[in-house]
């Protein structure tokens, strides 16, 4: 069984060939699937996963953050659907996250804006704060 309708375990696997950990599949993996489907529903078109789970070694090799949500199996780096700019895609994800928080759903807890993709993670909202950053500078930000 897949993590969600439009997301596979292969897409969640580390780029070094390591599978998404079995012990997280029914918890963190399903949360990633729910988050992915919520984002995909905005456009109803394919969205490419650039990176998901990372082993500690792979994360270090690519220069990822030491406490990366990718290593925790809670993050996706997503490329926008064809014909959608990364700026528009990022704004739509941010609007979705804010709407979810307003409804009491803290599934999306982190959003990172990058030139070609958007990082989203399921760390959960801390209080009423969504963690938002541009490039490599995380900062807490009031979500609503």
C-alpha cells in the first residue's frame, strides 16, 4: 500500500538507495502522504518530489542541515507542476498551511522557499508558529 494515492514509497526513499524506514511508514509516511495530497489537490496535476527521506550520511554529503526534517522522515522538497512558477507554488502552499492551522490542523509545520523548489515538512506547528525560511535561514514566523 502506498503512502497516498499519488505518492509512492520509492519517491520517499533516500537518493542513496535506502528505503523509507518501515517503522515510520504508518505514522510519518502517512502524514507526508496526507500533506502531499493536500498540496496536489490545489493543482490536480503531477508534482515532482525532489527529495524526501535522507540517511544521515546522505544528508551530510549533500550539505543538509544537521537536524534536517528529511533525516527524521518528515520532509518533502517539491517542484511545482508544469506551468506554475515556484513563487506561485510557494504562495499556494503557504495559504494552504495557514488555512490548515486556522482549522486546527498543524500538519504543515515548516516551509522553506528556494529558487527552484519548496521544502515542506510535518514537524507540526509550535503554538501558533509556522517555521518559514528563505534559502538556509530558518526563522519562526506567526502563521496567522
